[in-house]
């Protein structure tokens, strides 16, 4: 039997509209926006009073009414179609307490448009701060691991093939560098987000003499989203944040993929701590590094959702429009939630990594990884062009039997190749043997950014200083967001005294 739908419902909302949209938006608003919405009500009422748009008597009535609202009842309420959304539900509850005439004056010089964007910015700034905190914790874990492995030689890969020796600390420094850039991008996003749109009203401000600077201070904003059209229609504050998140997710995903590869028995470079592995239901010997797999999928989810956010707002009109509002905002928060989960788990897993230094050294000493330094030595000692030295070493590699050929045999083959090319070498055998040492390869690369232990140690010192500066920034911003409700309470207390 086919279900009958009322194609001409008598009143708003149509049942299907309530079922598919308004029910969900009401619950999302309860979950994400109730606290900031109440802060906005108080801040706006206090500003109207300061500007003498409300009388002190009206302001006291409104503030006492806001205090008297039953928070638990509001948060437990189910959408019943009697109002459009949570904003109107709270407005109705306030009207019941203090009367519609006085309650309605709280809405002077504002619109749901500027209220909504203010809510979104207040929620998003917290998400950006907490993700930044998780990235800072991950950086601290990597700093600790890197400092313990300044001289741990290992193979570096290009095109997924063994290339040259480096150190584990040098590799980890590359991750530290991009994480620091991720934090810089999130700090910039926070500065863009933390601007107050309240006072833009519908899109063109108001004829009332409001004070936007006052609500900016009361709500913990650091600046004003000045142009009223841009305050309502602009979306770059959101795009900047999710773009920074997406960039971080991609970079961390690449890093995590390396860790998973290194944890395989075929590589055996690292061993994940027992608290981060699981066994098989049928194969009792298994040590599956599933924590890192969870990191990888959560990062991929976060990246995909960030793309979905950007896609959702692409080619939408520049103005007030639902595409960037209630339906989209929960996706933004799940994007940040998945990213934070991934980064937090990755930091824990990194802290529990055991490094097999012997295995890393064996790989760094094999696969002809030091051939670049051998060619460089011929350039320095014999005065050859690099092209000529490259040719001699390349032919030597083709002549020796395998990737684990002892250094002495490689030197002997090089001498023979040189003789055949009528370029007998004068360089002492000891010098040639030293050129084949992975430790020597690393030690001579003292150029800024190179893997020499002293260079990496200096880099780690500067990263630690940068981490301290970021912690100070985080402390200041968290203090700012913790303090603004107290500002509202103090000003409210003075008015009610």
C-alpha cells in the first residue's frame, strides 16, 4: 500500500520538511550552539543598555528573564513544529517569562543572520584551538623521539627506492617542520575567525546607534568583521580553517603511511608498543599496528569531509544563504573531530615507538646508498668532474655482485674500473672506504638543513623554541575564551545590583 503524502499542508512546517530538515537542525543547535547563543543574548542586551537603546528597567527584566530560563528543559526539548528553530524556541520561552513586549526588545538591531554567523565563528574558533593543541602535543612527541636518534642512521627513499643515508632525527625533522607550518596556518585561521560579525544585522547594519566594539569585547573576539555585507556573505573564515586542516591531514597521512611500512616484518625499522597493536582472532602470532591504521583512515575522513565542506559552498551566491548555515555546520565539526582524534592517537603511538637501530644501520650501509659520497670523494681527491666520477661509480655498481657487497670489494672494483678507463686513482684506500660509511655520509653533510647531527640538533633547538612560543599563544587564546563569560557576568551583575 502506498503511503499518502499531504501535498498541500495547511500550515508551516510541512511534515516532510520538519522530518528531513528542521528536526535535525534543532537538535544540532542544541548540541553545538546553545551556550554561545545565550552569551550572544546577554552581550547584545548589555550593549543595547550601554547605548541607552534599552532602559535600565527593561534591561534588568530581560537579563533576569534570561537567567530564569530552564536550561535543562531547553536542551531536552524535541522539535514539535510550533516554532522554526532553537532561536525562536528560546525567544518564546523568554516571552512567557517576562512578556512579549519586553522580550521582543532584545531583538532590536540584530537578525538571525548576524546571530548565526557569530555562533559559527564562536564554535569554530574553539575547534581550531583544540586541533592546534593536539598538533602541538604531536610535535612534542616527535621532538623527544628525534632528540633520542640524532645519530641513528637510516635509508632515505626517493621514488620508493633506497636513495641515500640519513638519520631518523633528520627524517623526523621534516615532519616537525610541516607540523609547525600547520600550526602557523591554524593560528592565521584563528585570527580570521575571531572577528565579530554581530551588528551586521540582516546584511546592512541598522539605524540604531549600536556599539559593535562593545559586543566584540564581551564575546571574546579580537576584531570586528567590519563590512556588514562581507560579515554575512563571506565564507573565507571557514574555508581558511578547513583548508589548513586538509593540508595537515594529507601531510600527516603520508607520514603515517611510512610508519606503517616501517612496522612491517619486511622492514622492521620500528616496533609499535603493545598498547597500540592488536592480534588476530585466528593467527596468535600477529601484531597488527591497527592504531596507525585508525590514524590513517581518520585523517582520510577528515580530508574528505574538508573537501565536502568546500564543495558545498562552491558556486553559491555571495550573501545570506542556507548552503553555508545549519545544514553545513555539523559537517565542519565532525571534520575537526576526526582530525583531532587522529592527531591525538598518532601522538600516543609515536610516544610508544621502539626503534631498531641495528636494522636501520644495516639498510643504510647496503643498497649502494653511499655512492653519491664516493663520487663526491673522487671529485675532491682526484679533481674529476662530477659527471666523470658518476660514470666510474655507476660502472662499479654494475660490476659488484649485490646490494650487500662489502665496502672493501666495492673499493677494489672501483680501482679496477678506473684502471680500465686509464684513470688510475691516487686516493688512499682508507679514504675510499670511509666514503662508503653511512655515518661519514651523514657527518659531512653539514649544510643548513642537512642530516649532520650538529645541524639537526640546532634545528631541534629552534623547534623547541617555536613550540614554546606556540604554547604561549595557545595559553593566551584559551585565557581569552575562558574570560569572556566572566566579563558578561561582571557587567550583568553591575546592572542588576
